[in-house]
C-alpha cells in the first residue's frame, strides 16, 4: 500500500469496521471517544460500554489489543468503559474455528486433520492474538 492511498482491501476492512460499529449502535460511543463530532458526553451506560467491547471482539485481534490498551487509560476514558474493556485482558471470546482453519493450513502446510492423529477444533484457551488447541500426534503424544 502506498502512503496516503488506500487499497481496495483497506476500503473493505474500513467498511467492515463501520458496519460492525453501526450494528452495535455505537455512534454515541464514537462521539464520546472523540472519533466523530457531536455533543461531548463523558459517561457511558453499561449497555453501551458492553456493546463497544463486543464490537471490538467481533473486529478481531487488532481491535481487541486496542481495547486492552484503552482499558489502561483511566486518565482519558470514563470508568464505566475502562472497567468493561479490562475484561479483554483475560476473557476474550474465541474466534470460530472456520475463521482460523486457513491460517492453520498455511502454518502447517496441510489441514490439521491430515497433520495430526486427532485435532480438537474447540480452543482450550483464547487470547487477543492467538488461541490454543489440543491435538494428538501420530506418535500418540498429546500436544497443544
């Protein structure tokens, strides 16, 4: 991508971000965060803060990381929001396996079902930038 120019993929991602935020009804949140211009309201209700956190989770790992950073900024954001965002430090919703499968195929060189004797598609842990899966090697050794 050239500096100052957005690619088609950039525009698609931006459209996805705006759609997710719009579906979550977050225009007031964006205004409170200073991302769009409107009246300056400093408080968040619980439903609005929760919708914002869920939207960040839906947008993926980069946005979860952004939420984790925002959670540490009690000097800039209202406590109702930073409290909700702080859960992103230790309680991130897992990404559905079908969204992860292509990355695993790229990393492993084949589908996990071909590489392992057994592979659980249910993560045993999820974090902002990764998930942990349990598998059994063809030698019988259990691995994660």
